[in-house]
């Protein structure tokens, strides 16, 4: 057995409610995984103590000397500073020096970035972007995240926060975002939350029969829209067609910005398959300059959704070339 095979990385994906963690080898095999409540801990220090308590027995099992480091994907995480900065969905307010706190507690190097950037590194190491050096990952879940890779390196910008494609304005004066207040951002349309808003708007604008009308308005969620669309409901299918159009038009802009080899879509919204992908592809190609047409592949993620967050975070350990905190 080679040394590489005996080396492990710890991947930690921090969400507003729950945190997923796992121990991963360089091939992407997860030998151990678990879940911890994020919201149960008032401070980052208390959370890190709890994380250490659940991981220490496993680290002893595989041998601490075999663990190369810890990769963390978290909202509002800054790769340059190692901090989580003003994350609206976490209890830990202000600027939290998270990588430093983890490194001290675990006595291991720690690298941190936002969850969408971690997903991009995961795709490059284990998934649909393996072997690629220029690609964009778009995560379509409750929100819209993105990771942009050029020349094999993530784009971080001068301050560590580059690549917020979900907050770019693609419908000027359009729908107001429920959190940022921006009008017409991609996230307001192409996220699971945006899909629900589109469905409610379409139901209000037409008398067309729809199984979505069987739901009380407050019970319409993205799962309901998806299930109705899969059963052939025309209004629900139009929701996905419109969502795909908006996303495709936005992707045309992103393609002309960084000329990627591929755009990889990841997250719960992609379950709609061709209902979403066909209009995305049509409207992306329709809005590209000729020099960019038919050059960019549009793919779904190849990572299992249940494992993707842990894999993406752990991949930071193998991928980062600079010294990590």
C-alpha cells in the first residue's frame, strides 16, 4: 500500500443548521462520515470542541500521523484570511478566525473557503471536472453559489470573495431578493427559493388548471413543483422552462467572461433533468458570440449529492499549493 493510500484528509461542510464531516483518502473514498448540529452552538469555539470530540476517536483509529489536514467549506469563508466573515445564517457573528481555531484545536493545518468554491475543487479532483483546468461550477440549492476555475486555480479576487455569480443582476429592476434586497439577481430566479416564487407568480397570472392549485400557497415548495412537473403539469413545467431560460442567459455572460471548457450544475434543482437543462442550453447558446458557440459542455455534477459537500471540503487539503493555516 502506497503512502498516498494511507493518507487522509478531513472534510467539514458547515451549513446554517447542520454540519457534515468525514475522513477521505486521496481517491475520494469516505471511510467515516457524520453530522453535527451547527445551530446548537452559540460560539465557534464550542462548536469546534464538539467537532473534535466526535472526530478524535476516528483520528486515533486511522492514526493522526496519517491525516494531512482539514478542509472546511463554510458560508462567507475567506480563503486568504481563514476567517468566516459576517455569515448571516450562522450564530457566530462578526469575523471568526475559524481556520486558526480549528488548526489550534486539532493540531493540523486547515484550509477554508466558501461552500461553492469547495464544490468546484471537489469536481476537479473527484468529479465531472477531473482533468479540466477551466470550468465553472454553479450550485443550485436554496441559493445559487459558484466556483470559477481558470488555469487550474480558483478565482478568489483581491479580497477572497470573488465568484458570487448568484448575486449578479440578470433582470434589471426585476424580482427583489428576500435577503440582499437586490433586484433581479440570478439567485432570486434560479434557486429552489426562486422556483417557488416563480410558481406562485405564474399561478396568480393565469387561470390554467394545475395540480399545484391542490396545495395551499404556503405549502408550495420546490419539491411540490418538481413532483408536479414530473407528472406532466404544464404550469410546473413552464416554471422550469422559464428558470432554465434565465439561467441560460446568465451562463452566456459567464462563459464570455472566463471561456470555460465546461459549466457544471450541481444541487437539488438539477433533479429536473432535461426540463431544466434543455432551456438552459438553448438560451446559453442563443446569447453567445459566435466565437464561443458550441464550445462549452454543460454537465451535471458526477458527485453523489450526499457525499459532495464532504468531498469538496476534503479536496481543499489535497489541492491547495500555498501554506494553509
